[in-house]
C-alpha cells in the first residue's frame, strides 16, 4: 500500500493489467478550503431540518438532492455547485439568462 501526499493510504495497483491508474488519488491533493464551504452549506440545510438526527439527516439529504445512488462518489465541487444552486436558485437562473452579479 502506498501513501497519498495528505497521508491517506491508497491502493497499490501498480500490477494491474487493465491499464487503470496505479494510484487512485493521483494528482494534487484537494484543497482543505472546500471542507469549510461544504460544512457551511450543509449546516444551512441541517438547520432547516433540525429535528433529524445526523445520519437520518444525511440519508434524507441525499434523497432530497436526488443523489442517493451516487453520493459517495460525487466530487466536492459538484456538491458545492448543487448546494449553491439550491441555496440561491435565482443566481443560477440569472446566470442562465446572462445576468451577472
């Protein structure tokens, strides 16, 4: 097993025959700034559903977003864009109509 630059273990698939990447975490490490952004957006949603326990919220949140089937492989930037659009749908619509803020 090899080590990712951030210390996460990675699969050592260097002997793979299918031509896939040897390191599943190949490339630059992800920015830690995304964590604060995601947590702030998720917090907003959880406050709206404050009676839900954490894992109940997580499952229901996935369903509300329509991402239950692929939530674990959704990239953070895609989640941020989805949550931004959910939080501020008029901004997304304005951008589609060519209106910039």
